[in-house]
């Protein structure tokens, strides 16, 4: 009986797995060198946990189920609630700042689209317990550090940065009530995705004054926080938010990534939970979804029953990233799915035991080794050795029968030399993986 | 609102993640040096896929759900069906032998017990397309190669090896009908877990002759395949199965793992799908569940709509393994959750920019670096550096103000030396990750 894979999921054949590992290893290396520690959580949690942060409308977007104990569970669509739960569980034992990363497998019950699958991986980094904007700078720098190391220059990607605090201060200075902001944010977040007409239309459903709508549109196009002074009177609160953004840009400059960073008031992030700096990284052409997004959340831990501790973080999915890296030629076409130190070949079936022994000794010494399970001709075994990306091939043949010698062939240069089998095998005892 | 984790799942805090990574890295390194390529599949598949191999009774043991398209899906309890599906999908394109490994996250809706959780990781290795018993030897060797490299000697663990082919030949020679074997195997598999009395009782429900029951019990205690000649006439089929087992032991001897391997007819493996060599690895004390188990399956691909191709493989879960490694003192008590090349400290708040710049330069050069987000006293920063396992600490202080020099402290030896900041930063340009 033939069964198909479920649509929106991926099979990782060895050549796909090589790409997948390349991406996840990059995330990990960048996290570690930026001082983050790795954590992970369960693939499913109580369904309720996702309703806390995202409301009931999230339920339809989750793969949820009931277990035999009648618990309502869901496969995780994000790891942030798990992070909040884990941090809260040990809030007094964990030394601060908490600087954690993870690359979880996540699932969303959505219609699959380009760069958006029903199952994906997402790099998450978070810093918890640091109020200063230096933590936001660290998060943005770490995301850029990875992307830069993957080969994406400041001509290829841009970090668009804004501040919810600043946005709120400006919007309220326009006379918009604070209570309306949570409804307004998801609309403002759509600006870059729809026409100005459609955007005005959507705004007018929330705001009746066309003058204010005009101000909003102008404000969202300013190129630097200074220019906001042209629209609004900079009261203490607004000035504080401006100063914070300026300090963030100063830090990013000191970190050497100024050329990647732009101020962009149209970056809002849909979710209600952001409270400070918000950012997205986009490809410069702007034809793909955001590569990553994040920002500061002051109330998240509290929402999950914890104390009032601030945090800032970001998430980067693997799907859009892989498309971008591929388009830019930054994924090697033929990443090796395996690399062997040695392939062990033989010219005579009677030597099969020697092949088995030698291969096992190489492996026991921590070296990668393989051999042919069939007594093929030598040429075919050498072809197999090449296909398996072996650096060297040991040929056990007539020289072994006559003088107990192995022929060792360098698969790059083609050079071949004879060595005493005993000496070679003895030399392996000194190798440590 | 406080939410708990779901019972039978695990949170991996950084110190748990270090252990988890230690185990999964070990699996990966051993797979690679033994010539296996990595693959992965989706976390959920069509529910039906698991019913093919394991029947309808499996449904209760799965976390299953229905998606919005009314598809019946399940979180994978094992990856073998996915492997069969993936291999079948590309059966003509894949070069043989297929020698693949994976370390999937799996879930089973069971009651959590010691060494058995509802969510776990399982190392899987499989060789598809090789009839010869050399492939079974490769699978057993690879499992032992990992366990040996983890520090488990032949005094600590034993690979118990048998053959379904041999068992079937012997049982039919006792006069048991072939049709009864599939019902008999799960009972025989229980022998080591229950008393002899209970075992006899269970056998008598299937077999009426007490003479045959006596023969079965005696047969299951033989110490080598030769001794089977005392019970049964070795017809061609039985002799062929004996020869195969003997060749397997000869190969394992050549591979240097003879002292780990014992012949044990009581190893049956409950599942119906095994057709040849079967094995389990147990701790020598025998107080834990099997560390791993596997064997040869000739019909699996065919059951999933593919051609008639043989395969052999094994699975090793992380839960029992971790308990054993911990009991044996083979897990370092304090595995580092991070290791930094440099911690960058400062003695004066006015030098904060230099700290940020220097840290970013180190990271950009591929080195691990961190700094304090608070302007703490130097002693406190050095304590942080130690806690974060930094090899060296760069101290930016009065020497920097006076002579543009960094003090670099070796955190192991405590030695401290002064270097020109410019020279040091320039030297980073030559470092590649």
C-alpha cells in the first residue's frame, strides 16, 4: 500500500539534510559565539498555553488533539510560550541575564505557500532580564552576524527597525486613544503589503479623521527619528523613545553593522505583545516575506504566571532563508552528504576478512571508513569511493598477499603509495577522534 | 496564568541540553564514521501509515488528530515507516546500498515509566538492499561502536543475538505450524521478563503438547547455534540459518567486538516484521530495558507499496541510554553549557563603547565572546567570565586610556599580559572560523 507524505511537510533526503544541517549549524555557531546557551522543549504543550498569548483565534491554526487523559494538547506553533513557561518555573534559580537560543521544529495548520510550510524550523534567540536597549542591539547583531557569515551583505538584506514605544507616543500625540492602539497595530503592520489606497481604507475603519490618517501615513515614511519632530511635539515620553532608538543605532554602529540597519516606522509587527524596539530583516529586493522578526516584550513572563521581567528576542524561519540563500548562490549545489577518511577496497574475495578488519579498526580509531558489501572489480570500488567522497582508498591486493602491504591511494591527486599494513594499523592506536 | 508541562515530556534547560547534545553528537559521529548518511522526515504522517506495519491496536498508542482537510494524522511513534515511504518514493534514483541514519524525535501516548517517556529521541540506522549478513554485522558493530566510544565496555553491556529464520526452522521442526509462529513470537519475546511458570502458562495457551513446550524452553537456553543439533535434525533450511548466524559471529569477531556479543535464542523481538537476524543490547546487570534492538526485515518496503528489497537496522532510544550513562558515571556532572573564547570586561563606564566594539569584532572573527550588560565592578565581571567558562578575559581599563592597551587575562592560569589594542584587533582579521 502506497502512502504519500502530508502536504506542507518535507522529507529530508541526505542531500536535503546536508542543506538543513548547514543552516542549523550556522544558527548554532552564531548563537554560541554571541554567548547564547541552547534550550529545547516538548513538541506539544497544553493548547491553553497558546491561547494565552495569541487568543482563541490561534486554535484553528494549530494541530491540536485530545489525549487519553482528556488533556487538550497542541503541536507547538512557536517556542516562545515554552520559553516563558520554562523561565518562570526556575525564575529564582536561573542566573541573569538569561541569554538562550533554540532551533525548534514547529507546525502550523495553514495552507502551504512559498516560504511558508506547515512544518518548519525556526531559530529563536532571547535575552531576558535586561531593560537596557543593549540587549535589543545584541539580538539584532546576532541575527545579522549569522546572515553575514552565511554570505549576505548589506546590499542583500536590511534590518528595518522601529519602536512600539515611539509609535505609541506619536499616535497618542495625534489624539488617538491608547485603547485603540492594539486594534491599530495589525493594520499599520499591513502598510508595506498593500496599496496606499487600501491602507487608507483600512485606517478609516478605525480612525474617522482624515487629517490624522494623513499624519499617520506621513509619519510612517520618515527616515530617521529626528524627523518626527516635524510632526509632533516631542514631550518627555516621546523624546525618551527617540533617545532609545538613537542609542540602539549608535550601538549597532559600534558593533559594525550600521550599513545593514535602517529606521522604518512602518515596521510594527502584528502581535499585541511587543512593547519596545521591534525589527524585521528583509531581503533588499523585497520580494520575499521577512527573513526574521522580533522585538521587546515586557509582559510575556507575567502573562504565563511569572514575575514582571522584560525580554527581547527574535525568530528566523528556515524556509524563506533557504530560498534566499539558494537564489543568491550561497548554498553549494552539491553539499557532501558524507565524507570518509578511507574507503577500503580489495582485489580478491579471499581478502574480504582483511577489509572488514581494517575498516573496523579505522572506525574504532574515530576515522570515517566504508567498504563494498559486494566483491566488485577494483575500478567499481574506486568509483564507489569517489561517490562516497573518500579522501583516501586503501587497496588490499597482491602486495598484501606477498609483503603484507597496503596500497594507499590519495583520491584527490591519484597518487598511490605502499605502506606496511602492521605499521599503518599500529599508527591508528595513537589517533583520538 | 500558570501552565504546567505535559507529563511524560521533557524541558531541556541548558544543562540538560548539554547532555542531550552529547548523546546526539555521539550518535551522529558514530553514524558518519561508519559510513551512514543522515535523513529526516516530518513529525506527523497519515495515521494509516502506522496501521500498515503495526495493525489497528497501534492507534491508541499514538497522538492522532484530524486536520482541517479531514485528514487523519498522527505524530510519529517511530521513523521506520517514514524511511520505507521515502526509499520507495525514489527507489530507482537512490544508489545502493542505502545506508542511512536519523535521530528523530518520537512520541507515544503511553503511561510514562522509568526509561520510557511519551516523547523521546531514537537513533535509527538502516542498511537497505544488502542480503548478505555483513549488513547485519555492520548495524550491530555501529551500535556497539557508539556505546564503546561512550565508555561502555564489554563488562557493562552485551549484544544478544539470534535469528528469526533459525527460530522458525527449529520451531517448525518441532511440528509447530508456520501459521502459529506470528502468535508465538510475542510470547517467546516475554521469556526473560516473566517467571518460567508464567512463561509455560502462556505457551500452553498456544501449544497443547507439554513435550514441545519443554523442547522450546530447553532450546531457548542453548549457548551456541551448534548445540541446536542436540534438539533437532539440522535439515538444509535449519543448517542454512545456523551457518548465517555463525558467519555473523565470525564477522563481529573480525570487527573486534566478539567480547560484546552472545548468542541468545530468547531474543525474539515482539514485532511480526523481522525475518532474519534479530538482536538487542542490554546492560550487563540486566536491570534496565533494552538499550537498543533491531534486526532484518525483508518485506517492509513491499508493505509500503515498494519493491521486494531487504533491509536491516536498529533503534536506540535516549532515555534508557541516559540512565545507564549516568549510573556508570559516563556523563560529566557539569557539562559546559557554553564556552567562550573571550569575556570582555571594563573598569570604567566611559569605556562601554570599546567593550561593545571589541566584543563585536571578536564575534565577527568567529570567536565566542560576551560582556556584561551592567557596569559592574571588575571582580564581578571576572566572576561572570568564569561562570560563562571563558578562556580569556580582555580587561579594558586604565592601560587603555593611557596607552591604548588591553590587559588579557588567562582564566585558567590567572596570568595577565598587556597587548596593543590595535595589534590585537588587527590580528583578528586573519582568523577564519
